[in-house]
C-alpha cells in the first residue's frame, strides 16, 4: 500500500469511527499515538483532559462553537472589552464568487472560518493568480463537512462556513508575523509557546515555552534539549498579551489563546480548544501531568 493510499485509508477510517462514536475514535487514536489506553474516567494529563473536555464540557457548547469560529469569535472578543486587538476586517463572504478581487488592497489574507492552516496570504495582488486562488479556496470549502471528523473535534461541527478577509499584519522583515500561543487555564495564562525556524512548508520548526517573565520553560523535547543559557529575544508588549489572554479565557478550563505582536501592538489570532487535536507527543510526560493538574474539570 502506497503512503498516499495508506493516508487516505487512515483518514477515512478515523472519519468513520467519529460517525459511529467520537469517544471510540478518540480512544483508538490515543492508543496509537501514546501507546497506552486513555483514562477518561479519571483523566490526569493535559491531553487526557483535553479529550474529556472535547467529549463533555465542550461538546455542543454554543460558546465554544462560537469561539472556535474564526469569524464569530470576533463578537466574543468585543464582548470581553478587547475589540481594539481585532485585526482590520476587509470583508466576510458566504461564497468564493462573492470576493471582490478588484477592490481588495494589494495585501490581504483570506481564510475559511472553520479550517486550520487554510490561509490564502497575499503579499502582492498584482502577482496573484486569481483563478488558482479561487480553485484553492473552493477545494478547502469541500472539507467543511468533514474537517472535524478525523480527530472528533466536535467544536467545529456546526460552524456555518464563512470566508474572512483581513489585513495582512506587516512585519519589519516583510514576512509572516510570529504566532504567540498562550496556554490558559480558567483565565490564567501559564506560558507562551513560540515557533522558530519554520519555512513556508512548515519544515525546520522548533517550539519553545516561555513564562510571563521570559524564562525558558523546559516543557517539551525541544526546550529540554536547548543549551543551559538558551533564550529568544523578548518581544515588546508581551505582558499585554498575557493580560488580554486572561480576559478572553476565563470561561474555559483550558484553551490556547493565539496572538500576534508587531511593533508593540497586540493582534488577536484565535482560540484553540484542542491543540494538535489533543495528541501532542512532543510534550514531556511531566509537563502533561503539570498542565493536567491545572485543568479543573467539573464531572
């Protein structure tokens, strides 16, 4: 069996399991990923508790569905008194055919509100192949009814599809902004995860955790292996990012709050309830337990 065929079969198999039982699919994938059964009766690790929340507290939860929606979450951010960190919105469309390509600025980003990594990033509209862009957006649209199925991420199931067009956040080097991912527990952001060295294909990426005071936290394999004096430049305004994260994440036992920070200005990215679908094998076992202890679930 070729790798492509095996991948398609694996995806079909997981989708089918979710249709039968999201809990069954979660149990099977966890066993494959971690080489041990998941404990959903008495979850202890972060990923066990993420799966428990996914199947219980966050299942069919209107607020979670709203906040997983990359467009509807904007209203939630405004209701939390944080509207100033929303990126400039150029337009929202129900169909690809509604996009006014001629009137859009030279730089912009278009994304479906239900997807992950499905971003059309335009640095120079004069060089954009619009027909190719339309085809790509339509291909992504076809995943709207199945996006949540492979890992039973039920918070995406009932999101009405929308195309969101926003301003491209400018950086000093003309590239893509750094993504600051804050791990938050009932409104308490513990640390921020930063990605470095990632190219356009996603290769070469390394992830490091830092606390609010910008101390390296050796929470994952990359951090554990870093030199004793390793650090990264502390960005201006990171304290403000932690303050915004605290305001936005109070209702949720666990959620990752993602932000951008350029020229000292904070931009809201998204709220991620199931990072890596709750199957992060790069996190150290002791970190799994440490984070898990921070997640207070109500059974």
